[in-house]
C-alpha cells in the first residue's frame, strides 16, 4: 500500500506554488501544519475549533501569542494563534518544560538493524501524556492548553522520515543520529547538508519557483484530503499514532536510505550529489507529509474533543 501511494508523488510536484523561504518540520512548517489543521477544522468542524481556541486561552504563553497577533486581521489572527501553538514546543527548547525525546521515535532501518533493535525517543509517551490531558475535561486548563501545542507538534514531527528511522553501518557504527552525521549535496554547487537537515529544510532549498501564496493553501491544493489514503485507521487515538510512526519508519527505509541517500558520508567535503529526480521525489513526498500532518492533527483534535464532551458530566462541580 505504501509503495503504491508513493507512485503518485512526482506528478503533483508541479502543483506546488510555495511561498519562500521556509523549512519543512522547522518552526515555519510546523506553523504550516497548524494552519492546515486550522483551515480543515474551520471548514468542517467549527465548533471543535471554537472549543480549542477557548482552551488555548489558558496557555501560559497565550498573552505573548495574542500580542504578536494583535495587528493581524481576523480570521488570520486566530489562525496565527493556532500556528504558534504548533511551534511552541520548539520555542521552549532547553527550557524547564522542554522534552527533547518527545520529538522522535527512532529505530535502525538501514544497515545493522538486527544488531540495534533499541528504540530511541519517546514520542509515543509524549503523545499519550498530552492526548490524555486534552481529552480529559477535568484536567487543569493550562495542561490542556499546552497539550494542544504538543499534540500538533508531535504529530507533525512524526511525519518526517528522519524522526522515525536512522542507519547503523560500518561508516556509522553508532548510528548516524537520525541523519545528523551523514552528508549529501542537494546540487553540484551547493554546500553539504546532513540528511536530517535535507528533510527539515526541504522547501527552503528546493529552488521551486514561489511567486505568491501561503504554504498551507498551496499544500492543501496539491494534496487535498480526499487524495491521501490512510489518514485514519481503526482503533484508538493511541493505536492510530503508533501506526503513523510505523508508516513514517517505512518511508525512512524505502525512501530516505535509498539511492544517493544511502551513499551519504561522514565527511561533508566528499558528499555525493543528489540527482534531479531524487530531489523532485523528496520534495513531493515532503509536501504530502506536511499536508498529511495537518489533516491528521485536525482529526486527532476533533477526536479528543469528542471524548472530552462524552465525559464532561463526570467532572466535579
């Protein structure tokens, strides 16, 4: 199923008209996943969005978000607040509430996978903590508000191949640390970039013409909800997230460590050059994954609000 879904990626590349610059899975594109989720909820489940925005007012940094958004017109102001919630877990890096291991769930997918079955990262645990908080109407309001940001962010992170898989080979005997130690070049005249940054900064360095338009709208046009299979699976929210992690890990194995990617080297000066077709395919895949993240975030938040509504009567007065 996954291999079949990959086949349709490259033709959609021409549909992208992305504003520049930004970076997938960087702060800017975390905001894009939030914007896609906001637009999806606004169109199909406005009552859910309204409840989420009410909960968000209890966020410890809500006043800061609101101050930055004060000069924006509605509904852009509301969307901006949602976008900033999406990037908030990156903005608090190294702070007292930072949980760096919640951003990934790594397994060795290339090379000596049999030798290193250990999982690195606790994205599933972070997801569980925050889904449970948001879906619980009796939980402290501040915890539920922070949970919105963490859930948007974790689901977004876990659509990026290098957040789910890495390699362990003779060249990288202690793994390549989610691609951070393995270098390629996007183009013959470009500087070396490690595999993790290759994916994180995909759009920023893609050389795709971007005359106008915002990222969320462009990606939603290129990858509308009805064209993405497997957005939702059977089972609980926890089960669905676990399946997303497995899906992204498959992408790491099938795409992110194939071809020139698999030839990445530890010394940037000798980094191999990606082919034109590899860059095009990776760009299309990145666009699809960001759009997929937005829709999955919308569905997840709606599910949490439905669960919350079903148990609200049990909360103490």
